[in-house]
C-alpha cells in the first residue's frame, strides 16, 4: 500500500487538476524557454533579418558565415578559449589543494570555510570594481598591485588599459577568485564523504600519505572533479559579467570581449539590432560547449578506466 | 607533523587573505576622504581620518537608493512568484498521478541543460515586442520559473509519507489545503533554501536587466554600479564608488552570515544535480 | 452503522499496458453488523488493507458496491462518508501539536456543519480524554512515544464521531508490552463509543483477543467469517485452520478408508459418512491425549514443561513438521522412552480434501 498514488478515486479530475497545478510553470517555461529555444535556431538561419521591419530575405547559413568571418567574433572566440584554458585547470587544482588543507584541519575549519565562500555571495559587478582599482595604473598612482610587484623589481604595468596579456591576467585572476567558492565547497564535501575506514586501513598498512592521496583519495573523489571540470568549462565559456566588471561595457574597445559579450552586443547597444547574428553566435557557443563537454566525458571515462 | 600543519594553516591563511583583501580594500577606500585618497601616490593600508562623507555622496550624486528599491522590488516579486509557481508544479509532479506526468517530467529535466544564453535572445525580442522594456513586468517575467528548484522541491515533497495525504483525505482536507497546511510546512527548510538562493541570484543579476532597461529609473544595483563606473561619479571619485560597492555588497553578506549553513547546503546540492 | 459489501473486486492496473493487473480483492461480499469490532485477518498481501481503503473511500472498487446502512457510499468521497482512519505508522502531521492535529478534521467542516472555535476545542478535548492524552495537548508528534502517538491517531480518527472507525494494523509499530496494553485500550474505547470498528491485522492472536467478529482473507478472497472462537473451533478449510491458533495446528497427510481415518498405518479415528480419499488431517495441539494404548504412534523428540502445560514434541512420517501437542501437566510421560502414543479428540481433529483443501465434515 506504501507507494501507490490514489489513481482510482477520481481519474479524470486528477488528470485535470494535475495539469492545472502545472499550468503556471508550464506557461512560463513554454514562453521563455521552449519557444525561444526553437526560435533561436530559426533566427540563426534567417538571412538579413531586420528587427525593425521584422522581415528577412531568405534562409540559409549566411549568418553563420558572417560571424565566422567577423574579426570581432574571432577575437571573442580567442579570448574565451584563452580564459578557459587558464582558469579551469588553475581554479580546479587550487580548489583541490585548499580543500585537502581544509579537510586535514580541525581548529578554525568553519571560519576558513565561511571566508572562502564569501565571493559566491558577492555582486560580480561590484567586486569587479574593486579588482579594477587594485590593478589599475593611473597618472596619479600605480595602484596597489603594481606597488607590490614593484618590490620584486618588476616595472609597473597598466593591467586595465595596457598590454593584452596583462588584461587577460587580471580577468583570469578575477574569474578564478569568483569560481573558487563553489569548487571548494563541492570538493570539501566530496572529501568529507570518503569513509574513514579507507584511511584507517591504509594507515595500518603503513601507506605513505602521498600514496594514500593518489590511490585512495583521488579515485574516490574523481567523479566530483570531473563534474567540476565540466561545469568549469561550461561556466568559463559563458564568462561575460566578470569582464564587464573589470573593463567596462565596451569590451570590444578593450579587446577583451567574450563570445557571450558578442551575442549581447549584437542584440543590444550601439552595435545592436541583429538578433540573427546573435542567434548564430549563441548556437556556435552552444556547439562549442557541447563538443567540449562530450570530449571531457570521453576523456574522463578513459582516465577512470585506466585507474 | 607539526611543521606540516603549520604550512597548511599558513597556506589557508594566505588564501583567506586573498579572499578578504578586496572586501577590506573596498571598505577602507570607502571611508578615506576623496582628498586623502587622491593624494596617496602610494596606497596606504589604513586611514587615520575615516569619514562617512562618501556614503552621502554615493547616495546623492546617483540615485543609489532608487536602484536599491528597484532591486528590492524585483527580488521580492520574482522570488515570491517563483516560490508559488514551483510549489504548485512540484506538488503536481510529486503527488498527483495525472496522465503524461512522467513524460512531462522528463521534458522538464531536459530543460535543465539549456543554457540561458541560448534563450535570452528571443526573450529579449519577445519582451521588446510586448512593449515591456523598462518595466518591472519585463524584468520579472522570464525568471519566475526554475526547473531546478521544481526538481529540488519535488524530491522533497516525495519524502512526505503517503499516509499523511490519506489521513488528510479522510479528514476532508482539499488538495490545496493539504498542500499549504501540511506539505509546505513540512518542507519548509527546502523552501527557505530555495528562497535564499533565488534572492542571491536576483540581487546579483546583471545581464537581463542590462538588456531590458535603459531608463535609470528601472536600473538594478548591478546596472547602477556599472552606470556609476561609466558615467556617474567619474572614474576618479573612487572613494564614493567604493561606498556604493560596499552598500550593494553588505545586504548579501549579512544574509550569508545569517543563513550560512542553509546557503552552503543549498549550493552544494545544486552541485550534486549534475 | 452496519457496513455491507457486495461483490467487491479491485484490480490494480499493471505497471504498463503489457503486464496484467493485480487483483487485490476478488468478488468479495460481506455484511458487518452495527456497533461491533470486526477484524480483517490475513497474511500480508491478502488484500485486507485494500479492502479497508475501499471502505474508507481512499480507493474505489473496480466492481461492486459498498453500503453504510441503506446508503450506497461507493461513489461518495472519503470525507463525506463519516469514517475515521487510524494508520499503521500513525500519519500524524509532524509540524502540528497534538491539539492542532486532533482539531484538524473539525476545521475542514464547511457549511451547516461548521463549528465554532469553542465547540472544536471541546470536542478535541473530549476525544483526547477518551484516549487519555489530554495532558499532552501541546506536544508535537516527535516528542512522544509510539504508544502516545497511536492514541493521538485514534483521537483524531474519532473526534468527528465517525459512523465507522477503520484501523490499519494499528499495533504493529508498538513493542510487545505496549501492544498488549493498547489493544485493551482500543477494545475499551470501542465499547465506550459503540462505533462500528474495522480493524486490519495479520496477527491472529491480536484478532482473536480483541474482536467480536473476525474475517479471514487470503489472496483477496473471503475464507471465513464468524466469532473468533467459532472460527477457531470450526475452520472451513486448511488455510483458516492453519492461520488461527498458536502453536499452529499439526498437519498430517493421510487417507480415509472404510470410514476410518489413517495416518500411515494407524487407524486413528472413526469418521462416518466420508468416502475413501486422500486427505490432510489437522489436529490442534490440545487435541491429543497421551495414552499407552493410543492409536497414533509417534517418535518422542522432547518434552517442555511450562507450568500448567506440557508440550510434547514428536515426529511422524506423515507430518513434515515437528508435532506439538499440549497436554495437562499431570500427564505421566516416560521421557526416557523414544515412543509416544496418542488418542485424538474428534472435535479437535479436522480433515480436509487433499485437492481443494476444503473441510470434510464427519460424524
């Protein structure tokens, strides 16, 4: 009798009320998720769609051809890939180290956990401003970061308006700072869920702690690491607000635009009004993310097969 | 062993410093007077003459209070609507045995994988076509449902034993009354978690408000900060800017310190969904 | 209120279209008299809970009608039937206090039946007093013992003064001592209120001790209904005979030949009017008389002396299990011997058709 729903009581009425309870959610999801999902594909194949007159002059791959030749788009792809390649491994590795550290201490553990989680609950735009002034070099002052690296004999750099790699460095630092809380949280709980008996039996066997890490800890938490890498890739590919926070709205001028930024710029703002190009760019982004995710899954499966 | 522990604590403290430093710096800068800030060729790590003047200028030079109340309205309305909608939806999935339920739920789960960036374009066009730009309706509507929270709540609802439902039936309780008098109170912890996470999400939302509002009367705090940085106080009145940043950050940090456990639990469950 | 069921059948649909449905209750007809405590008794999965849920209105029969008195309630929703239900796991709302839980059904009344706050408080207190939990009104379920929770569940079920009180295995979550006490309480409450009560259980001892009538079910089919002692003394088939009684009835394979009942080569009883055939023979533990001249020969396996009784354990090739017979403590048994001989009491010996397992009566 335990897990049976009351099917018989009033069949038709339950059918109707079931759909009735779902109706609001269903309406919103159809209007703002399902329909847009279909629509974005249609947009992306409508050539020369004009949002003012709502006309297009044909269908085909023109929009894709256009954005793939657009130097601004190619620049955003390059920026995004570089950002992903820098931030995902560093943030994941760093989070693993910190979590291992957290997991091995008792005193102050909760305090550290609380502090480490803080960036998660901050406004990306607001704290980005702080990073900006920390790294910025102006005629009046070299800024705090320059002051510190100056102590190591490095000449001051303008991280916000200066060379490309300096700007990429600031962005990467900020992105890592922002994504760390989530990764630390997930990895600490993954580490905490490894049963103690494994460690105890390893200690009895006299296993070195290095070996314990590679042969016990890492395999046990590897599903979570894989998960973090995949979501890390997806998140980093969609980076945008972080860049705006540091470099301002005109990311193209700063040369630091991302793919998502390109989508929004095509949609709105000074260069906006081209939902077709925006759609094509969004779909290209989605295709890239999907491909990377699938590759990730295949690689991680292979890797776990080996161990 | 002792040395190892010391190194661990040292490294954790270094990371804590990196995390906390921006917060310290924004508070510090916000209480330095403009004159003393501008006069620091080499930034100082403390100030001898703290002032609240910057907070006054942050709230007077730009309509920061306006942005706050906008954000508050947006956050409360979105969260309230969403909570009601997801409670109904989760109840239908968890408790009512209607035709097509399992298929529909599968469809819902599939929607969890759709990135926002893919649907935001059409939503922008839809809201624009409906003439809802620069309105709270336009801001709120697209984010009043969350498939993930429906999923989370449905799982929780299903843990309520069936017998309670039968008992309520025998007691003559309507489905609606059962939902709000029994299910919701029992599942309150999960609902609170969902509310807090949604509030954080709303408070920090930037992209959608930016697309849909260009009238400062409807700016949220994120857009306000951005506007402030581009045109508002000028790039140089950093102390006032930092005062605004502090004002925007403080509510969430307080919320976090109060609901620390709930928030961290909720976020780690969000992590498990994958 | 008497409860009448006519040709009730309940089929639960299969998991998908391909698999056949499960018939939980099969063409079940029964009339339960007013003001009695009736036990639906059967092994788990016999359909007794489903039957209870149909009487309650939480399930609708696939076929057949249910009447309360003259009223056909088959299509009437649960809350309009005037029933109270006590669940096996109590099903108390964890977030409400005892008082709120008991008042909950009253607050749902609408229209003419709507009660004032004072009336509700009064009725809730009455119900609480009846089950003796009026001192715990402000506690929540989590702060109470299993026995107390059970009382709250009963109070909630009777607060609306239902015409029929239904109880689904209400004692099975209690420990042995509490179970004994609570079942006496249920008996008392039922007597005091006079509400027709239907009690589902798989525990035959519980059923025997508490009820006015028992209804024995198996596989969705009614096997026998009657007063507990009558059913025990006069089972209609092998299943009922086996299901009632501790220790269980002893079953032998045997045959009837020339109006004599045979276990192995022993002609143990004269059975007039029965034709020759293979049969099962059921003998209650108290149906044995130890006698050096006894007709049934068994191997003696052991003797347990338990106060006023002696349990004799023995074996016989015709019985798969050890034979337990209970005899008076004064009986002289030579425990050194490895043989024991019995005579049988005819009214404690039942014979059943080997194929249908139906009782075959003899004179």
